[in-house]
C-alpha cells in the first residue's frame, strides 16, 4: 500500500502528440513522439512501443496520458523525457491511455 502523498508525487498529465516518427534504432519496434503539454511544461519527447495498433501519421493530434516528472531516460541515441502510458491488451500489445473527450493540454490527473 502507498499513501495518497506517494501517489501525488507522480505528475501525470495529458498532452497532444504533435509529431511521431519511426525509431529504427530501438531494440523493439517503437516511435519517437513529441507531445505538447501546454504551458508551463511545453513540448516533451517520448519513446513508445506502440507500433501494433498505431501508425505515426494517425498519432498526430491524439491526446495521450504521460508521467512528466520522471528523470529523462536515454534510449539508444534518443533521450525520452516523459513516460507515455498504455495498457496491454489480451495479447500484450500496448493500447494508449487517452481521455474520452478533448481536454486542455497539461491537465493533471487527480
């Protein structure tokens, strides 16, 4: 069990994907995403293994949920600044977490 204070230390926000491209250097198939979290966070980059259900051109404009206060992580030649969140389907393929209605970028999960 964790306390509410532990949970509140994880900064989970909504952002809109503004760019998506194939990440050929990744060990597992992945995309490089640029996500707009609005002010004051701005644009952040993320590596995401979401190639089973999504094509780069379909991702642009999609709102996603991400952890924005983890330390950046080097993934090959790419620095991933946020953790884009998803859930596995029955076959273990990633399905992105996304709001069911459009919300302002930067909105914090509570």
